[in-house]
C-alpha cells in the first residue's frame, strides 16, 4: 500500500513537471537570451569592480608604507636631536651652591 501511494505521488509530480514544461517551455527559450546578456554584463561588472578594488588596496598599501617610513624617519631624527642636545647641554650634576659663598 505504501509503495502504491509513493508511486502515485511520483506520477503526479512527473505529470506536474511535464505540464509546466508544456505551458512555459517556449518562454524559457525566449528568456535565455536576456538572461545570458545579463549574466555577461554582471560578470564584466564584477571583474571591473574587483580590479578597481585591487588597485585601491594597492594604492592604500603604498600610502601606508610611505607614511610608516616618514614616521620612522621623523622618530629617528627626533631621537638624534635629543641625543645631540643631551651631549651639548652643560652638566647639571655639579652643586650650584659650591662656590656661591666664596668671596
């Protein structure tokens, strides 16, 4: 009994698929051209967008590298200036009061 119900459902599904094909089969042929055209346009747009995004990422990466190099150079220059200023400054370890009372 179960197999008879399953065969009936399967037969009705097949008949439904066949009737849909008969009813809309010709329209499928008519729609294939526009769908193919849309697919090609979407593919081209996607490729163009991917290329532009890739270029933008490359540009941003280069800008970050340049900025990083400038910041490193500025930090190095500041460190060198601070070291030079430290070497040139008079020693503040001497007691300023020594010799203040000598007359």
